[in-house]
C-alpha cells in the first residue's frame, strides 16, 4: 500500500495564559542578571483518554441506569466533570471509530470501514494523529491496551510507534483470566509511565478490551453480583452477572488510576476523558459468544453495527478540575469523536493545525461550559454490513438516513431521540437538501 499524504505542520504553539505572567517575567529578568536560568516547568495539562469497548450509553448511572451496576469511580468522574448526552462516535464498529478519535477525520474518507481483519486496511501513518500532533508540540505520548488502527496480525503494516507514540503496549499477560483482568494489567503499565513522566506534559490512551466479548470474569469479580445468579442449583451464571462484573472491573481499575493521579499531585492539571467506541452488541448475536450482549443503549434504537442512535451515541465525560464545570450535564451541544484532535490542540496552545481536510471542530468552549450550535455536519458511511442505514448525516437537530434499499428516514433528535417519528413526508424540502449533501459527500469517498 502506498502512503502519500504528508503530515501537515503545526503553525504555532503558545503557552496557556498565566495571571502571574508579569511577576514571572520580573523574576526571570532577575535570574538573567545574576546567573543561569532554571527552565520553568511546562504547565500545560496532561491528558488521559480512557476508551471502553462496546460499553452502552445507558450502562452508567450518570446516564440514567437504574439497575444496580457498580461504577463508583465513573460516577465520581461524572460528578467532578461534565457529561454530554449528544456525543457521537463516527462509526458503529471498533476500528473506524478509533480512527476518527485519533485523526479528526471521518473514517470513510480514509478508506477505513468494517471488514475482514478489522480494519480491512491500516490507517495511513502519514495522516496526523492526536499523539503525533501532541508529540510534536512537546508532549510525551503513550498507548496502553487495545489498538485496532491496523489489522490484527498484519505483516508489514505500520507499527504503533509510527502514529506518534513514544511508548506502546497492548498490556498482554499470560493469565487464564487475562481478558477479565485486562484493564487491571493496562493500569499496571500506565502508572509507572505517569510516574516516570510526571514532570513533563503527557498524553496517554487507556483503551480497554472490556466489556467486549468473550467475557470470563473471575469468581472474585462475580461475587459482587452473586444475587444475580438464576438459581443455586444451576451451574451457570446469568448474562447480567457476567456483564456487570466486567464493567465493574473497568471501573475498579480506573479508580486506582485516579487515585494515583491524586497521589502524584497531578489531578488538578490532568484532563481525563472517558467514552466508548460504539454501542453494545445485540443480545441475540453475542449472548453465546460471551454474554456481552446485555449492555444498555438507554432510550436509543439499534445497537453496535447500526448507524441508529444506539450504535453511535455513546457516553462522553470530561474532567479537568478548575476548568471544566463539575457536575454539569450538556444536553444540547452536538459533539463528536472527530472533535478530539482540534479541541485538544486548542487547549494545549496550538493556534492552528493548518489541515483543510479536518472534519472535526474545536469544541473547547463547550467543554469549558458554554453550549453552542455545531458548525459542521456529521457524516457517516457504512459498507459491508447489511444492517441499515448505510448513509447518515446529522445537521442541526436533524438526522437523515438513507437505507440500502433507497428508503429515507428523518428524525428531530432532541425531540425524538428514540428515532420513532419519521418526518420525511412532513419535511420534503429538507429531505432533498440533506440527501444532496450526503450524496455529494459520498461522491468524494475512496472507491
């Protein structure tokens, strides 16, 4: 495969404003006069991006879950940060969704879709990624856990380090309960990395393997949900017991990570982001594969592999003490995975990324507490899988869908999040406008 696109330059980087700037300037002038200057510590925020695998929008109490699923640390993260209810990933499956998070580009534009090998082609390492941009701005970068930007076992594919990572680890261990303990093993590697780089700004992907199937929680993990066993006489565990124990295992490991941040004195200068790569799978398709099909999509229709809300609307929580309003819920702003790159770039002081192909937009103002209307539409194309729809646009309040059989659907999402009232007959002019936008975009995509 030939790679042609070159990584675009960062135009300029500036330091975050500091109210003590005048005083520091005076102090530095004094040091200049009397001797060597001691370099000031970089005050830009650290960034930790935690991404769960197949976790549903409705699996967390912070998103309305009323079942007894134990996630005290994620609940705390939501209380201490802001959570968004209209956050979209840009694909309903692992690989293309992760590509969007890392590149700020719709994955269809990069030729990354679902398919054999997941993905069916690797991400071009010449396309700028979040780690690459932050590394060139002076950050130390790392990735721990699931990767999936290249096909598994691909010979000759780009190495993870080619995407701007100073350190990469899948955090694999030989253990009969490896999958069940995988988030614990990931955090085991994250903590030493933070400790070694605590005096410089760092960016870390913490991408879990759970609660993707097959799930095999340990007896200790299952014991918290023993009351969910169907009967003492039955030799198997219930699907809910297995799934809940796996989600709680993620939460427990995250709690240990947050505790270490506090112990290292880094909590107040670290942005923690949490999301999921797509919605949970169907119980019919996944229950025999390991009980991961009992995740909740909340009020939404559809699930993983679908471009309906249940497949692409996921939790999104941001915590940065003193900067992001604590305990706030944003029900109005429409933000997306492709916004991660331009937003983080702005926050750390990059004035411009100089990339005309970037699909995301800077939503730092929204994250800091000022909701606004989205500027750019969100677009999806899904190939290979037969589950409709195949083309989708979210523009303003409206979501327009084109199915493989040519039929159309139109929903006013804020007023109809379950996508039950098809408005195509009432909004014929709008249908034609959104259809044309979608088809014009599709015509630009790689064949």
